[in-house]
């Protein structure tokens, strides 16, 4: 959905982008440190037709932070 601009389940092109937020109740993020402020925001893409949701990390720096914290190799 992020790259194609349409739902990967139903094909609808009405896709909503919900940005991740850090330190906000209801926001979407993954903690990489000791405090809630040391988190990586997770952007959600929601199909307005069927409700399917995909979550994405928007940049390479945040992906590297997650890989360091959780043991992945990253890119």
C-alpha cells in the first residue's frame, strides 16, 4: 500500500496514511531505549474500503535503531 498507492488485499486506491507518533497515547511506535521518548514511529497505511492495515518504518536510521536494539542485521 505504501509504494503502490492501493490496497494489497482488495485493490482499492483509497489508502489512508496515519503517521506514527512518539509519546502520545494511541500513537504507534516501538521503544528502542529506556524511555517512551526513545522510540521509533510506525506509520500505518489503512484501506478505506476493507480496513486492511500495513505498518511501515519510514527511514533507514530508524530501521538501524531497531536492528541494533532487537538484534537484526538491517540494511
